[in-house]
C-alpha cells in the first residue's frame, strides 16, 4: 500500500529529515496559516482568508508593543472562527511575547474555562512540544480555572 504524503505544510516540514527548528519557529511567528496548522493540525485544513490575515497582523503587532493600551474590536458574524483566532492569539503571545498574565473572559465562567482548556490542549500539541518545549515541565498550578507555569524564561499565569 502506497503512503500518501501529508497535505498539511507543518506536517510536511516536521516529517522531513531536514527539519529545522529555527525555521519552524520563524514561520510560526510570521505566518498565521503555518502557525495555525502547527497548533491545530487536525483542525486546520485550509488557509485563512485575507480578512483574517489582516486582523492577525493588526492584533499580533499590537501584542508586541510595550505599554500600549489600544482597544480592538473584531466585528465578524457568528460562526466565523473568532474564538479560534483568539485562542491562537493567546498561544502565539505565550510563545512570542514577554506577556506574563492572560485573563480569559467569556459570556459565562464555563465558556472561559473551555477556552482555557482549549489553550492548554493547543500547548500540549506534539508539534508545539517539539518546536518550543513542554510547557507542563514548569507547571506550578494546574486547575480548571487557572494555570501557572514557567515557560520560555518567564512565569506565566492563565486565568
């Protein structure tokens, strides 16, 4: 039986013998589609549309600023992956910024806890562990409502 090569660009990169961790990290930081397929390889099957790329550029550029108090609102109809984009943003900020405290607010406590759980699952993805390390190694507190851990040179709190 002939094996079918992976169609996911991250799977292709990670499965090659010439896998370069630095290139994966750089591509993850710069490219929404690559990052999303690295974090959610079983979910992300297609590239994001140009609107999402523009939103991503805006929010990641703001996340890299220090002492910036800008407020952003994303007005997109229900069912267009806004929450998924925000979950990806939280993981991206953990991996690529110096932010230490993340407060997740949802319409209900249960929704916020679900988002926190999904972010933890994204960080548990094997691709993330290979490229960035295991975030659970520095775990100090792991509850349904709060995660406190040392990762990438800083103490991070997810609430």
